[in-house]
């Protein structure tokens, strides 16, 4: 079921709001609620956010956990900074693929307020001031005009969460339609991918082997071929053809060979 993406400065109240949402949904629906958060990964925030590669790995791990838990039966709340608009777009593509709605809850605070809340935490839970300042500077605020940031609920520290409006956004709104880049097309037969791989490999090897006894201009597997092709180029074209055909499967695997030859013809001229 739906994905709720929390967003905001460090120490802006995201975890408190995520917990409020978890309690509300558990009390008002029969759906299971999963909260995916940084803490579950056992990361040391000051170490992670001081190293771009470590931070990238943490974001990837969070996204992978969301992908595992998002389904048509549960609610997932992602409690993290989610401060990069490109990352929020990746999450949007994920929910398009699973065809489930989502919304963004933006906990809006000033940097001064976040700094004050940070210093009120236990020392082990605090961000260093340098890390907090750097994250505030890097923060890319959500914009409801962007489809990956919409619907957007902006919450100030004194606000009460609009539970009903959030619930309506998740349960009374259609999921964004998948596109060809995110939707897995139904396969024409159980053996489609096997046949696709086998047939294209056979065509590729036939072309490569034919060149050993042919001269430019001879008629081989690719009609009208007028130049030699090395194996690396053939493999590249084969990968491109397979990627395309996975999203445009044919009902008859017997057509794959002719389709691949036609694709090679067009690509090599």
C-alpha cells in the first residue's frame, strides 16, 4: 500500500511525526505499518554525513528496504532526511513501479530551531554543529509543483498533523500510472526471456562466424552488410535489443531472430 516520505532538516521533528502517523494508521486501519529509518541500519550519523560515499550507501540501503516492504497490503513510512530531490524522484519511480500512492510530509523548521532541538538531545544522538550546518545548506526543499513531491503536507512545529487529509491522499487517490521505463510488461510465454537470450546469441555467433569466410558485401545474417563487426560491437547491440524487447515482448518467439536481424540492419547502416 502507500508510501509516506518524511522530509526536513536534521532535528526537525520527523521521527515524532512518523510515530504519530504510525499510531494513527494502526488505530484507524487494519493495515500493517512499517517504519523504515536510519537508526535501524545502525549508522553513526556524523560519520555517514561527513562522507558522501557512505551517505550514498545508506540512502541505497534505505531505498532497498522500502522496496522490500512496499506492497499492496501495508503502509510504509520512510523516516529519514530525504533532502535530495533526485533521491525523492527515485522513490517516486519506485512507487510508480509498484503502482501505489505516496505523499510527502515536510517538517518545516528554521535552522536555528533545528540547532536548538539538536543540543537538547543526548550527546550520543546529537549531530555536530558542522554536520548539521552542512546538511541545512545542502537541503533541497520539496516543491508541490514537482510530481515526485506531491501531494505535499508542510507541517510547522506547532501544527497538528492533518491525519484525514493524509489518509485521503493515500487511500482515495489513484496511484501514478506506470510508464514503459518502470512497468514490467507481461511476458508472452514462460520461456520468453530464455528464448530471447538464446536466439539473439545464436544470431550474434552466426554473424561473427560468417565473417571468417566472407568478404565485405557477402550476404550473411545481416543483409547488405558492407563492413566487418567486432564481437564487442555485436554484444553491445544485442544488449540494447534485449533491453528493448523485454518491454515490447512478441507473442511469437519465432519472430525474435528476424526482429534481431532487422534491428542489426538498422543499427549498422
